[in-house]
């Protein structure tokens, strides 16, 4: 990657705004980042952006947050790395803490159905635009295109997301380098992080145990919010007994309906269990590993791209990542495009993005306004 040439202020402004407006989960967050840093600001090109997606998928942690950290590092160095991550996480953390306070005080969740009704169709359009733009660069031929299609099919048959990324990347690497395999002995490989867990027994609440649990989850968790749900249930309900199933469902819901990283579910749980100190420690625990992993892996990305072995593996992982994004978009679309209004919102938003390059933030604000207007008028 090129030498950092940006300022901390521009990094802070961009990711602080995204932290307040990036609804819809990791796929939508990454799509909005692509629109901002590739299409609008020209901080890097499509291939470099794809390589960052692939690198983020090779390490544990929340992908969209790691993309923000990667982009901050490339734009403004080490200080940009920290600034981008903190600015992207902080708005969601503060909003979730406010929701958690309401939940603890009144035992109910803020109602956001009308806002989400209008936002979700816009999110579908934002992700579709990113898939179109990135797909033209990622699908280098029949091989990568075929692997992406296979990933979509396998995803709907219930195959594990991480297994699909690993297998798809390896297939592309082995096929592209088949002549090298036949003519040379493979004496090196790229070690992939292993998924593991460490249990702490005991049921008495403590801030130290809370922090350790979320640090562990942030260090080993791959995959979607559904994988996060499995980890949280195993640790906080089955092992520790600190939460009920309903509290966990409410925590996941808040993480999904607020902007920014879904992993701020940890903030909600931390506040519910230990107030403001618990919220801050839980947030620090689950996100801290991402800063470390990105700091270690980012300088290696240019060498990864130059290596015929790792470069082809990265191509495969990129194609698989877009396949997974497409599968998630299809699922979200089925749940979001439920009537004429939502379908029209999605179509108009896609045209505005592709034809007129309207900023996705304004489209999301417009979608929220439409949702609120419909709720009050009907």
C-alpha cells in the first residue's frame, strides 16, 4: 500500500459520521465505506479495497470495524488506525449505552420499527451497488465466479461461513498454482487463525471476568452476528448464568437496530450487568483484538498480493466474501422488501447510487423519514 498521506481530522470526520449512520450490518457498512473511500475520495482503488476485505476475513473479529481500522491506518498511519476505529465504534457504543439505560430503568426497548422499515430497503440498494462495483474487479474469470456461485449455494445449505471462505480460497490458490504444485515442492503456507475457546468457571459477577469473556470472544470469533449469539449464549447463560435468554435476545436486537458495529451488543450486556464500567470494559474487550490483528496484518498485505500463492488465495477469499455478501443481501431483501413502498424505495435508491452517485448517508436519512412519515400518516 502507498505511504499514508491523509490527516487525522479527515479520518475522524468520515468514520465518526459513518459510526452514526452506518445501519444494516457489516455488509452494508463495508458498502458505505467503499462508496466513501474508493468512489468519492479516491483513497485507494477497488483492488486494494478488495484485498482489505480478504485480509479482514482472514482474522477474527468484526469485519466492518476492521475495515475502518485498516482504512484509517492506510490514510493516516498508526494514529489513523486508532482514530478510525474509535470514531467508528464510539457513536454506536454511546447509543447502545443509552438504550441499555432505558432497558434497565424501564424494562422495555425503544421502538424503532418505523425507522427500520424505511432504512432496510435503502441498505439493500447500498449493498447491491457495492456488489456490482466490487464484483467486476473480484471475478477474474470462470474460476472465481464459479467459486462465488458455489459459496452462495453452499451458504443456503447451511455450510459454515468460515469453512466456505477457507475452502474457496484454497481451491482458487491450488488451481491457479497447479503448475507450481506439479513442478515444485510446497515448503511454506499461510497459517490461518484457529477457532478456539477458553472457559472460566464460576457464576459470581465480576468486572474482570466480564472483560476476559469479551476479550476472548473478540480474539477468536469469526462469522456473523448469529455466531456471536452462539458465543454469548454459551458463556453468559450456560456457563455463568448471568443473563436470561430474553435478555440476550434483547441485547442482540439493540445491536442490530442501532448504527455502527453489531458487536456493540457487548456494550448492552456490559451495562446490563455492571453499569457504565461494565459497558466500557465489555466494549474494550471485544474490540481491542481487532486493533491488534489489523496492526499486525496490514503491513503484510502488499507482500501477500505479490506472492503467487497467497495472492491467489486472497483472490479466492475475495470472491467467497462477495458470494457471502450476496447471500446475506438476498436474505435481508426477502425480509425487507415487503410491500410496494419498500420495493420502490430500494429501486429508487439503487438508481440514485448507480446513476447519480447520491451519498448513501442522505439516502438512509431519506428512508428513515419515509418510514416515520408512513407510521404517522397511516
